[in-house]
C-alpha cells in the first residue's frame, strides 16, 4: 500500500468515525502534516499524564499510563477512566492529560517574590 493510499484510507476512516464527510480534505491535510513532521506512531497510552492530589495540586508527572501504573500501583484502566471523564479519581488521585492540564488557569505563586519594606 502506498503512502497516498494509506492517507486516503485513514481519512475515510476518520470521516466515517465522525459521521462527517464535509471535512474529508481537512482530515487528509492533517494526516499529511503529521507524517511530514514525523508523527507516525501515536497511541493514547503514550500520552504524558499529570497526577493531582484531591485538592488539585500537582503531585507528579508520568511519561505514559504504563509508567504511572507501575509506579503508583493503580491499574491503567482505572487511570484511563479518569482521563476519559468516566471516574473522578483512582487510588485517591486525579489524573489529567498534559495538554489539558496546561490549559487550566492557576494562581501565580507569590512565594518567590522578595519582601520589600513599605516606604
């Protein structure tokens, strides 16, 4: 199968999954762009994950679900359910994909600001 045939097949599969054929050319373009920058193999299990305590404070980061499961001892299917919004937490922790976490506004920490005398 040639690269062009693969791109066409993937485009059609995506359009079928979305139930929307109006954007077939856009899907095809994005697949071509991904290939041009070297994004060939991507799997949801390879996404970087941010771990949060129950107060929403960052408790750690993991390269993927497998490393989170191994280190925390929490089944990756439970973590995945949290990531997909089907559960609130797993093992007493919350989980977010890195790209979602970076979109969440957070208060700026003032603990690093020098204390200036009032004049």
